C-alpha cells in the first residue's frame, strides 16, 4: 500500500456539533472522494449520532459512510499511528499515541487543522511547521480560510451544482417541505431557519416577525434556541414537530437534522441564521442571505473575528446593503436590537441574494479544503 493512504482524525467535541460537524464532513469526503482509509477518533459519539443517526454511541468501533469511527477513550488504546494524523482544532493527542508516532521509522505527517478565520494574519501562518520540543516530530498548521493563501473551505465535489439543481426545481422543493411536514410556502411568505446559541436578542426578532406585514415561518432545529422560543410563547418547552403561531409568525421546531438534510433546509429557506463554524460555512454555500452567530469568546475576542469576516464578505456589497447587514449581525451577536434591524436588512433581500450567489461562486476558485489538505500532506510524506 502506498504511504499516505491511512489517515487518523482526532476530534474533541467542544461546541456540541461544530467541531464534530467539520470533522465528520472532512472524514467522509476524504474517504469518498480521495479513496483514503480514515479513522475518526471522537470523544463524544452521542454528538456524532445527532448528525449521523446510524452511529451507535455505545460501540468502541464501527464503520459508517466508509469511515472507521472509533471512540476516543481514556486510557487510549495501543494502536499504530496512521500515515497522516489530523489534530482537529488544537485538541491534544494522547501521549502514548504521540510517542508511537515518534517511534516510527517513517514519521507521520502531523497536521493541526485550525479554526476558520478571515483575519489577515492567517495567510502568513498557514502551513507553518512547529517542531516538537522533545521528539523527532513536526506539526504543521493548516488554516481554512477565504483567500488563496489558506486551505479554503470544505465543499464536496459538485456541491454547488447540486444546490442549484435543488433550488431551481419546484417539485424537489415541494417534496422537501412535505418531508418536514409543511406545504410549499405561500406567495409573499418568508421562510427562515434559526440555528444559534442562546440569545437575548431573540424576543425582539420574534416580535418583529410577529408584528410584520408579511408572514414568516421560522424553522428551529432542536438545540439551544428552543428554550428561548418556548419562553417567548409562554411555554416551558416545545416538542419537536410542534407548531406555534402568533400574529404573522409561525414557528416549527424540527428534529435535529443529519448533515445532508440540514443542507437542504438551508438551500430551501429564504434566510438562514447559522452559528459556530460548520453551519456558518454551509450557510455560505446555500447562497442565501444569512446571519452568523459567532461562538462567544472571553475578552470579546470573537468580535475581531466577526468583523474580519464581515469586512471581507461585504467588500463588494453596495453601501446600503452592507450597512443593513452589519446592523443586524452586530445586534444579533450583541444580544440586543435584532428586531429593529430586521426590517432594513430584509428590504435589501434581492441585493443580498445576488451577493450570496457571487460569494459562493468565488470561494470555489480556491479549491476545496479536503483536496488542498491531501495535496499539502502528500508533499510532506
């Protein structure tokens, strides 16, 4: 067997579904499109099961979608390291595994797959080596990003073509809506997917939709937003599949969707609220107006990342549309004023839709992250 075909990906779940969402997409794509033997080590299989229902969280090892899925136990089992080792998002590899890497005659290619950022410094840090202080090993930093100097974004082959065919096929759209228990939207109705962290701006946003002239259907996947929706309607909880109505607003709580189904939801909706990293990227590929709830960090470090992306994303947007987008994004991440900002934002819908399509097309020019990562690692073997 040629060197470089065996890959290990390590994922420590921190943000419920963002970390594992990225790792699972990457693992599946490496196996399906690059014919690699991939082991995915995960410390929280229950979170993986949410986005891939065929996973059994009680098993220590299983195969799903051509990926060898292993539970990352403590103590870590004795195992031969792969040719390429991906340390996702700076998770610390088991000490015994690192020692086994160092003991091999041909050292594995060790890559720290970093978090996505639009900050300018990422370009100069992408691909840099970091020698281990004690062992004969070198770790390389691989940054996803939005410029040709980075690793690009995760995107399966033919993704944008599939999205375009789906969005332009009324029968497939109607079939999707029926599959989640809804009729096709009425003329003038706005359908919004709402996925995010707990947010004090939520009541104001729901008020804006409730009191608006046009009907809004808000689709909320199970997760951290549901409690806030329940409180808004004077409820202690809202069950999956349940619908709530107030004024012009209808809310439907959806079961947590596996990754492919979530993509269809983003493609079908008119506007998407996304969060973290995985849904953030998929919201961009959907080519719809979107609002990003970035993962909050200490000392407001996340605002630097939010504004760096905003500046990059809006560089080609007309001033009025950019101002409306900035106002809503900042209100949503600040936790106040989203309802007041919604109207100006939605008045720019046509401009934002055109821009979203152009942005998604432009990102494909960098190549996709999985292919760029494979090429990077092969040069190091």
